[in-house]
C-alpha cells in the first residue's frame, strides 16, 4: 500500500505541473496577444502608405520614399519575431529556418514545410 506521504507528494507534484502548465499557457497567450497588436500596427502603416500613394497620385505629384513607414514596419516585424522566439522558448521548440514553424527539438524535418532541421 502506498505511503500517505507518497500520495501527498504525488498530489503536490501534479498540482505544481498544472500550475506550471497554466503559467506557460498564460505567457503564450500574452505573446499571441502582443503579436496581434503588432500586426495591427503593421496594417496601419500599410494603410498610411496606401493613402499617401493615393493622395500624391491624385495631386499628380512625385511619390515620396516612405522610408519612415518602411522602417517602422521592419521594426514591428522584428518585434513579432521576438515574440515568436519567446513562445518557442516557453514551448521548448525550435523555429524552422525555412518557414518559421515551431518544431520539436527531436524532429529531423519540419512537419510544416519538410525542411531539414539539421
Ligand atoms: Zn518549416
């Protein structure tokens, strides 16, 4: 018969694991929310560029270079990659160099695009 202390220890261990899992889930949700916000900011920049193109073309003027908007989009994209890296580190996965999918460290190939993970 199992010792009562062993049962209590096992229960504590399971509670700890559940708590860690919900903590992970919370962290990943936070990252995904952040990614959604960043994507919205990127969309705003694309819209701003589109409106400028429209206004400038309508007025028959030369197109500006959009350097500021493009720089901001690139920074936002880098922030998204950072958030994805955080998710990968929480999930203990590695990112596929070819498609960016989360891949288990044991997988020799990416299950999404088939790229070799070696
Ligand atoms: Zn891939």
